[in-house]
C-alpha cells in the first residue's frame, strides 16, 4: 500500500528511530511500480517528477538517460523533503531511452511517431538504456546505467498496422512495450528484460540494499509479493 506516511512514523510525521527509511518513487509509471512490487517493495510515496525530457544538441542516449534520471531525483527530493516522513528517506528515479546507434527514439504519442519507430526497428538491433538515480540523506547520490540489446524480427505491414491499432505503443519509448503484444517481435535479447520494461530489478535492488534499505523484509509475507 502506498501512503504519505507509514505506521513506522511518529505522531509528528517523522520516522520512528530504527524504522526502515521511507522510499519515494519519482515516477507515475504503472510499469515501474509493478516491477518494484514484483520483488516485494512498495514505495511509501509516489512523486512523479514533471521535467523537460527533450534531448540536448549532440547528447548521446546514455548521457540523456543519466541526466534525466538525476534531474528527476533532484526534483522529487525537493518535493519529498517538504514532508517530514520523507526527509530521511530514499528517492528512487529512473529514465529509459531507446536508441538505434546514436539516434534517440521518442516516447511515441502519435500513430506517425509509433509507425516510424516500428519501421526503423524492424529487422534490426537497438539498445535500451535505463539510468537509475537514488537520492539519500546528507546529499548522498547513487547512480547506475543499465544497457540491454534487443533485436526485432522483420515486421510485416500487417503486424505494424495491428500493433498500431492496439494502442499499446502510446507513451512508450521506442513506440513499443515489450511486456505486451510487442513481445512477439523480439527475436533476441541480451541483458536485463526488466530494464526494457522500465526498471532493471537486479541493479535497483542492489542500489537500495547498499543504502541499507531492507529489500528482503517483505519476502516472508506472501501477500507482499506481486505476481
């Protein structure tokens, strides 16, 4: 359950001494939330960071993902610190970029954008980068960049049209969602699958554990694990 303050808070809203740190997810993405819940982690608060995601001139896909994740963490950190229960907590931000070479693909919002992405990805390889950034108390910041290589089968016109009709592409980086119908397009994947969905779980869990967040605490409670 997501709440502004948990049962581990004092009456003044601060965290009780010895309680686990609050976890703020700087995203409104249902996919990222579901991925965290898959490994038994429920953020205390969701604070989507509304930032300009336009690539800078000459910016590489890797650099873009890292810059956006860091900026999201900074924006959400400032918002989180306005709540006493979150001041000593962790803020987790992430950004996913799909690229063919140095070409950054958009988060498709129109049929035209999605079609252009699918036609470009058809029969060729591309890379998916997700940058993680965790802001902790005392200005501690931990970052990680994860890369996955994906190759699509050659797509027929009928397959592209059917996928466009599904609407799954809307708002997705590269114009597709691997966890949905587009999974049928993937001929080869090298690296983290959850990274392509939007949050690399191995690296996320390691970063949180390194900052003393009890990643395994909910595992003894079957109700805490989401299928």
